[in-house]
């Protein structure tokens, strides 16, 4: 009974929780890949067509849209993003506000560089201060970090690409979204060549679909396995019952045969009994008593002799 309850509970969880969880992750990953693929394949559009003029977020549906921006970098308001690894190794990212011509000011991730002398911030040169045209991808603002901005190695550093926090730190009203420069625009914004463009995410959909199908298969196979074991147990018990029933008549015949043999033995013993009594009577007549009495008399004579 307990096994059946566990099996039913497992199947319920597999169908209602585990499988939908993995299939939902597969759906979200495919949606993300579709947005990224569309951004990579489409030509850049003016940033004003994507980013709202009031500085609010364009929404997750517009993330990874390729945009073109015309304006200038606010080089004096640049900050470094610290503790953001690239390829599993420490890296610093240069975050610079960019004032659009006739639009809001957008935070731009110009690229990344490795630390120097262990963990010290690299000496990243300022972006170009002249009007420039760059392209990149619209990105959603990250969540605010637990640690506030700090000044280290002579540079203002932050722990997250949160546009609101960076704007407060540098005193600039930034749009809700930020832009990640593409590979073609990083050298334009960094003539020194110290910064590298961020790699784009992998378009692989991952193992979530196969995991979801596996949970569905487990939810089906486990109850079927229980049904099979119950059927096998019932069949085995029925076989044993049939074997016991078939062995009962043979046992009864053996008992009857043993009774007949016992009667024959008793009869045989009964036929020999008169002969034995006759031989005992002859001994008494010959020796004047039973064999036991005869031995007693002989022992008594032996004692008198010696």
C-alpha cells in the first residue's frame, strides 16, 4: 500500500512539477534564442525607434535588438564594473554614459579588459569625446547589487550594470536599459585597443527539452512497473497454490498405504503370537518354570556349591 502511494505521488510530481519546469525552461531558452537570432540577423535600427524617449525600459521583447546610436560619450562620468569574469577569468568592464542626439542618455558597455598586477584595475583610457556613431544591442538593466559603488585604483567602480545605481553614482539621468557595443563598434569607442568586445550568448537550446521528456517517461514507466510487479506476484502465488493443490491427493494415498502396511504387520504379528506362547509353555514344562525362573535356580545352586 505504501509503495502504491509513493508511486502515485511520484507520477503526480513528475507530470505537474518536474516536466513542466524543464519544458518551461526550454520554452524560455527558445524565446531568448529567437530574440538574439533576430538581433544578429537584422540590420541596426535607430536607437530612438527602440528606446522610449522618457527613459523607461523598452521591455524584454526588445532586448538584443541591434540599434545604432549617434551622439557623444560623457567621458568624465565613466565607471568600471568589477568582479565580472569573462571566460572564467577576472575582468573589468568599462561603462560609459552616451548622450543620444535628440534623445536620452544611455549607459554603454564599451568592452572588457583583464586586471593588472593580480587584481588591480586596468588603466583603461577614456572613450572618444567627439561625436561618434556606434552600434550595439539593447540590454535589460541588472538588479541592484548588495555593495554600493566604491573608489579603488583611482577609478569609480560598481558591482552591477544597474543603470539607476550608476546614474546616481555619477549624477546623470540614465535610461532604464543599457547598450552593449558589438564587435565592430568597440574599436571605435576605444582607439587605444585595450578593450575587447563581449561574446554573444550561445544559441544552443540546452538539455531542457530532453529532461522534460525524461520526466514524462519516468511518470509513465514507474506506475507501469508497479502494475507489472503486482501481476508477477499474483501469478507466482497462483502457481504455488496450484502446486500445493496437486500434491494433496498423493499425500493422502501415501497415508492410506501406510495404514494398510501397518495392518498387515499387525496381522503378521498376531499370527506368530500363538507359536511364541507355545514355545514358552514347553520351556516351562521342561524346566519347571519360565526361562527366568530357570536361571534363578541355576544361580542359587552355583552359590551353594562354592
